[in-house]
């Protein structure tokens, strides 16, 4: 194979631009000007005889050719980085970057992460939390654990854990709750998923009271407000077992509804590294023993 004309610099710029979804953000990561990024992309497109990006009202959109080229380059650059680490004497370390929705990170993963670090010291696991809005490729992640129905465009999703939702509140609030209809006199704390309370009320056989008050995008914030007595929150109780065991939160009713599950996701077509495979296997084992 003739390798004399491989434009490594232009290919690297293209890989970063694809991952960042923006020439401006690519320029920031590469510490060059936006004009330099545009020049390298234009050079690569001229060499390949095809367009790799289209500018639209929604931003930078890769063409079919660009989308086909990206996973190959991403895998290639990852392999080169690992090879360089081995030459530098770091062959025993593989970096794995995981995005995790905060509720799962605090409620399940972090109390167990020490087990992973002890078992796999050759993997440098780096976790970043989010509020369930994450772009794996653009943020430079390998995988992400997120909550939902399991259908995200361009992602492969492996179910990890069901998370039925049920009302949780402070003990002094729970003492006022005897039947579901008693909730009509309480403040029902809401998340950005608008129909959760409606689903729960239907399952409990009651009319859903008018929904007012602030909308929060964090289950952690909802749980804290509920524990402080500001209302009743609909939460995945499995993620707040420590607060329930400590008596800060009480489950006044047994009725639960499903609003989704936790999934391990990765971009379709992304090559699975040994560290990714190890982490996925460890997750399955820990969840099976839980």
C-alpha cells in the first residue's frame, strides 16, 4: 500500500472537527485558528475529490463520505496513541472515558468504582457526570451511561438496570400521606420529563392534581428538596437507597411506574477497545450480584 501521500495533519483536523461538530471548537482543541481548520479540511476534500461537511441552519453536518471516514480515523488515531504509550513505557495503562448521568453515578456507580480500580489497575477510568444530555463523540468519550427508552440515533444501547419511579418524601411529609389522593394537598416536585406524575397517578387510580412550581433537570436536586420537606418527588428509589436507609427519604406508597432504564451506550461503528469491553463486562457482573 502506498503511504507516501497520507495527509496526517489534515486527517487529524478532520477527526477533531467531526468529534467536536464545529470548526470553531476544533480550532480551540487543536490550538490553531478557525481559518487553519478550514484550510486543512478544504485541502483534504480537494485531495479526496469529495465534500466531507455541509453547513446547514443546524450547524456543521457530515456528508455520507465524512461519516464513513470518521470511525476509521478515530480507531486509527486511538491505536497510534496506544502504540506511543507502549513505546513510552505506559503499556500497562489504557485511558477509558465514560460519561454517566449523575443520578446513576452517585446512586450506584461511585460506591462500587473502587472495586473496578482494584481489579483493573491498568485502566485509567475517567468519569464525567451529566444531566442525561451528552454527546459522546463531541465530548471525547468512549461510552456513556444514560437514562431513557434505549433508542438514541446513532448509538448502540445495552440495557443495564430498570429504574421504576415511585414517590419519595421526608418523614414528616410521609406522616400526612395515607392514600394516594392525599398527594393532592402536597407540592409535587417535577422533573423535565413532563408526564411522569400523570403516569404514576393513573397507575395509583387517582386524578392527577394540577402541576405547578419549578421544573428541575436533576433527580439529585429533586431528592434533596424532598428530603428537606419541600414536597414529594417521583424518583427511581434504587438510586436513593442510602437516603432511604438513613431515614432522610421515605417511600409512602408501593405503586411504581417505569419511565425508562439505564443503558450503556456507544456510537454505532465505534471499535470496542479492550478497556471498553472490560468495563462493560464488569458492569454486567456487578449488576448481576447487586
